[in-house]
């Protein structure tokens, strides 16, 4: 799994550097890194996703999903995955989590 995570980190870093961020992928990566107890790395990508959360709570700028969702459905999936990642550090992301859940509901 280390090889796969390393490849995803390279992809994520390239996205951030190029300005072509896919928040769906970054959210999944952050959640995965939290699960692996790689907290500083997880925070880097979770923090990047925060930049794409609108004041209404939804997370934008996702380009793809594993279910090939589009539009509204993609935005719901992305916001939910971002919230799942942020839930790993509730004190750090409490406002983001609350806004995301309020928007989803």
C-alpha cells in the first residue's frame, strides 16, 4: 500500500502546484492518510480542501468520483468525503464539519 499512497501523494502535490485541484481525490487521500496515522500529511490535504469549502458548507472543485457522478451528486459526494476526512480532527475542523453537515442535510 505504501507504493500506492506515495503515487497518490505525488498526484495530489502536482494538482496543488498546477492549480488544478480535485477536492474529491484530496479528500479521499486525506481520509486515507488519517487512517494510516500519517497525521501531518493528512492535514496538508485536508487543509487544502478547506480552501474550496463555500460559506454555505458545500465543497466545490471536484472533477471526478468513483461513481462517475456529476453536478449536484458530485458536490454532495465530495462534501461528504471531505467531512469524513475532517472528522478525524474534530477540534481542528469543527466549523468546517458543521457547515458541511448542515449543507448536506
